[in-house]
C-alpha cells in the first residue's frame, strides 16, 4: 500500500489527472491476456521523461515496485504488477517527435501505437518492419520491452534490429541516452540489445530512434494449401534452403483454418490439413521470379492448390485472417494459451510433428499457428483454467513442448517474452552461470529491485 505522503508526492510529480487509485481503474491495469491477475496500488500517467524520472526516484526511495505498461496486449503476463505497487502507464507519451526520410529514421515516444507509426510513415514512402499481430493497438514501448516480431520477421528481422538510439530512465530516476541517428555509431557500449526485450526490468524507455525502410515497389501474396501438414512444414524448410527469403511464411493447421473461416468467412479451404500464407516483396521483376520459384517448391512438396491474391483487397483479406487467428481462438473457450517456442527452420517439420503428438496424447484442443519461415511456433490451446484436471494436462503438454524445443536446438520464446508465463522454464534454456550473470546485471541497474519484480530476473 502507498502511504498518503507518497501519493501526494506522486500527484505533485504527474498532476492530479495523472494519478489514479480508484478500484475500477486499478482492476483494469491488473491483467493482460495471461490468466493471472494482480491489482496495483496506483496507476500514474506520465507525459514526459522528467515525470517518469520523478516517479521512479520516489518509488526507488520508498522501495515501491513499478511496472511499466503500454496497451496491455502482452500474452505472457509481462505488464502484470505481480507485487502490486505502481503501474506506470505510458500511453500519454504518444508523440511521433520526428520523421527523417533522409536519415531513414524516426524519433518517437513509447506510447505511439505501431499502426499509427506505419500510417505516418506511409505518407513519406517508408515503413517500420516489426509488425506484431497486435500492431493496431500495441505500443512501440511495449514492442521494445518484448522485442516484438511478427510475420515480416523472416525477411526484415525484429524490433532489436531497428533500434538506433534510446532514452531510458533507470530505477533511481537517472536518465541515460545512447545511440544516435547515425547508421554507423560505435561510440561506447551498445546498450540497446540489453534494454530491448528486458520487459521493463532494467529501465523504462521514454524515447526511441528507430530505423525505417522504404516501401517496396511490389508485393505479392499467395496461399498454398495441403492435404498433409508435414508437407506444409517441409515446404517451409525447402524454400528457405533454396536461398529465397520471403517477407513471411505463415502456417495454419486445419483447426485454425476452420476457426478463422467460421468467424470471418474469407473463403479459406476448410478441407485442407495445412495452409501456407507466403509473401514476397521488392523490385517487380525479382518478385515475379521469386514467386514462381516458391510456387514450384510448394508443388514439389505436395501443395494441392496455390492461389495468388490479385488485388490489395485480397491481400488484406488473407492477412486479416492470419492476424485474427488468436482473437478467434480466444473466443472458443474461457482461456486461450498461446505458446511461443522457436526452433531452427530446418527442424520445423520435426517440431510440428512432435507438438501434434503431444497435444493428441494429452487430449487437448489445439490449433497450430506459426511464423514458420523463422521457426517461431504458436500453438493455440483452447482450455478452461477452472477445470483443474484439464489444466494439469495443459501444463504437462506445455512442459513437453519446451522439452522438445530444447532437443531440437530451439529457444523458449521467439517474440512474446517470458513474463509470468515462462519464468519457471528459464533454467531449461539458460545455464546457471548465465542466470547468475542476468541477476548481476539486474542488481547493478536496479539494486532495490523495484522494476517489474517477480518476472524473469
């Protein structure tokens, strides 16, 4: 609980409109899409770096936990205030401060919504490649905290690949800045990869300089359908091995296909066991050539039908179906658990086959969705955490999925993060020396452990 003196100081720091402790407000900041909840003692809405610094300085002196939050679209429990305290809601810091086409970068505050940034950049002939499924509502700050990816990660990479500079407030309230608008900059340590993906446990990003990319001349999207899910997965490995790098190769199994079709009626092939959504972009001539080679590989690996989206509207329909998959599955049961194991692309067929065996053996309703081109698996488990017997089967299956990923040289998370959902599995993937070093870094930057405590650090 916060004492009245601290509340008064917080109000002085952010203004009366920037401080909330009404029960109904606190509840709305107590959860994300993960199934755990924890209600904070207060929510503050800073509007500047100075205000963030003041809040953290007060909290650090009082030993009060602080959990940063954007739009709350996380699905791993990362922005849940596990130890109560203060939620630092960054949504009012939502300005695009600078667009610099000549320098191919932008400077933004953390509360900027990804899609709003895309819209602004399109008017300048550019785009920002990281495109999580939640891009219409998720914030750049949240994307930085989780090192978000998305379908385009196969060709363009993920959030960490686009950071040129950051402004960060440390737990003590100290403000640090590193990086610049320069493409070449090796002045000092490269701190960006340390803070990106740290889930707000090391510092709070208040400004970011991000690299942007010119819009491609041409873009083509095809849908390849299969009667065997193994053939679907094999196509992915074969295309990547051939040297082609599509923008995206998204896989859906029959369960997901039919769930999306029930909800959206996009004309997806209900009888197909597997579907690949493949996109290529670039210069027109190169796009045509690559798409022809991809179609050839798909047919060689058992594709029964290959359909190209002929218009922008058809392309958007196909991608709307893919991006809506989680929301559709979430409506099928009280809970939808989305896992995030990633394996090398060459092991994708083995991973998919192994996951299907695990889920069938445990008698679970699961759809398989994947950024298959970069090996990122997203099994969607429809369940009800109130059903204790079923939930025990879910927990066993999840552990076996991660054990399988270990055997296949994979990793615990490709883009969703660790949060509350996966902290117990960290020791499967990180040895003791690495875990201890992680804690050493946390203690150095946040000695009083106020920043998002109870998570992976």
